[in-house]
C-alpha cells in the first residue's frame, strides 16, 4: 500500500445468491484525492460503498482505513445518498448536527459549527427552516453539510446529485469542488453520469456489471479549477470517449 | 351579501399567507356554523312535524334540561371525564408499548397480533359483565373498557409507523455509528409521530363511548349513563337528549385536546420556520434579529 493511501480494499467481494455483485476487488485511494466511480446500474458500485461504509459484510477480503482494518465496522466514513434523508422534524441547523445527536450530545460548538458552515455555503438564512421549505438543491447541500461536520476524512457520495435538474446539478458540482478544496477531504463519488465523473475527479474507476468489477482505472489529467470550459476541453472529450467505449463495448 | 362573497376573487389559499382573522373564520367559524345549522334543522323538524316533547324535545328544552340540573349533572360529568381520561392514558400507553414491542420482536408480533384482533372482535358490552364480577363497581372496569377500545388503533398505527421508517435513513444512522437506542429515539419515534397521532385521534373519538358502556354495565347508582337511563324510564326525553349532548361534548373536547397535542408536538407539519427556542444561551455568534 502506498504511503499516502487513506483507503485500501484487498480482495473485497460480494455474492448475492447466484449474482456476483462485486468480484474480489483490490484498490487504494490516495488521501485528499477525488475519485469518481462510474458504471451502469448493477455494476456493484453501491455494493462496494456499503462494504466500505460497514453496512454490508464482504464475503472475503479486507477494508483498511489509515492502514487499520475496518471491515464490517461502521462510524468511520461520511456517507451521502441521492435521497437527502433529511428528517422533516428537525430544522436545517439540527439536521446538520444529526450525526452528533445520534452518537452523543450536541454541544454549543457543534451548533456553532453547523451555523458557520451553513452561512459559509449560502444557507445561513435557512437555519431555522424545516427541510420541507427548501428546494431539492438546497436540501442536497444541507445533506452534504451534515456529512461534512462528521469530520470524517473520507466521504462516500452515492449519486448525490442524481435527482437534480441539469442546471442545479452543474451548480452543485462546482459548489462541491469548492467545498472539497476548502476542507481537504478524500471523496469517493459514485455516478452513472460520465461527464460528471470526469468533471469532478482526479481519477475515474470504470465499473461493469455481471459480474460487478472495476474494468478500468483512469487518471484524469484535467487542470483545476474546473469550469464550464472544462466540459469542452479536448482532453475531456478524449477521456469521455475512452469511458464510453468501456461502458458500451465499442457500440456508439 | 352572499353574492358579493362569491364575486370576490378567491385568494389562492395557502395557510401561511392567510390573515389570523381569515384562519379563525375558517377553522372555528365554519365548524360553529355547521353545528348551528344542525340545531336549526333539529328545531325545524320538531316544529314542522309537531313532534310531541316526550318523543323529541326542541333544542332549547334539551339545553335547559342540562342547565337546570347542572348541580346534579356536574359531578357525573366529572366522573365520565375521569373514566375517559384515565382509560385513554392507560390505553395509549399500552398501545404504544405493544406497538413498539411488536415492531421490534417479529416473533411476538406473529404471536400477539391474532389475540389483538380477537380482543376487538369481542362485543365490548359482553365483556362488561365479567369485568364487574372481577373488578366490582369502581372506576376500574370503566377505565379497562376505555383502554380496551383505545389501545388497538394506537398499537396498529405505531406498529405500522415503525415498520415503515425509511431503511436508508436507518442505514445512515448505522454508518454514523449510532447505537440502536439513540436511533430509536432520534429517528424511529419522531418518524412515527404522524401515525401515532392518527391512532390516538381514533382512540379519542371512541373513548367516551367506552366510558358510557362501562357506566351502563358497571354503575352502582350515580353516573351519566344511569342518569340518562332513569330520564328515559321517566319519559323525560329532554334530559335524555341533554345528557347525550353532554356526552358528545366530552368526546369532542377530548378529541380536540388530542388534536391540540398533535399540533404542539409536530410543528414541522404546518410551519416552514421553527419557533425560536429558549433553551439556548449560546447564540453569541447569532446574527442580529432581522
């Protein structure tokens, strides 16, 4: 394992009945990097996430975080899904501090941090609002802040912008990159959107179904910061072509 | 008047944008109007068909039968209220407890559910006599009957609510490393608030009926139900109607109290912004109030 790896999978695999959800897979994720995982549904990307998060026990292999075995254990990653999972009975502020409330007492410092983060990222006006008053994009931002304040160095984001319209999605992607730069976390980002995977990441893992496995590990050389121009950069188009071929087996 | 009403453009009515007066008119005025209309209909039928007072009294006579005997009736009303409230509390607590246990232990759910359904299939009036034999003529058999009626909708709704908590949300709590008891109190219980109150509201509407059945079967002389029965025997129909109205008022009041509790306990269902909380003294970084 390389010295700067935060997460390492060693021969981690999972079979459900007759279906190989994830072939034994080994990979290492560098600290501070942004890694996108792209693939069609059924390629095992969510299975891999649930194993890393500790929700699912792998059939074999080992998950290591900071070189410590964490296989099957929870409480060591930030985790966010396409569904924002905000609880309707808590205000924005109290939703952001949810993880702390579920594991101990929310103290003044936690609340203060929640307010600071919300103000910093444009939701200061909505701290005492209930989630039902927010738009889809705002809700996802709150969900992401809730993930951020867990102070986990590794964030697992499973299609967090999948339910948003294209315009909001692009805004959220740029917003996410800004937050990622500010907070120096490591991000594993699942998506089925090839453009999104390239736009955001340092590295793209391409997965394919039946059996679920990683078929390519592509280093993304595109310069940061990424802007709208990135989307029409020749290099962007080259990588996109490469991934499309992997996903669709040469057929256009 | 009414034509002007209809030609006025209707406000695209979202509750939050209406004035207090408008809200009050809609939430209190309209129900009051419907009760007034009901009494008017009653009066109209009795007068139009020349109904004899011992068959059906006029509303005024029924109300007078209550107000003129208020000193006799008041303790009886208090007794019925006590039975209703005690029974409701016992039934609600039992209902919540059973719902939680059944949701958490699937084996017990399969074991207990048929018995619960059975308990509701037993005609409650048939249950009263053996209860008197066991518990005597005290307040206890009435409380038991009310609780017997109230617990069932509460259990069913709590069980249903707990079984339908978003599994992704439960998984998220697990990823955070939350202990199960915290997840229970922070996620599962609040997520069940709405179905719980549905069960409580159903229970509240039936609670008074349970208390009256209990009084009929298990009273040693003084109770609202027996008072009504004596009035009926004496062809004092106005008093029969009057006590019926009293019972109804008790039932409605209790239902409204439960609704009030729901409004208080689940502010997120009708508000977009939370009320300011008093418990926090640590708002040093708070922006100045706008």
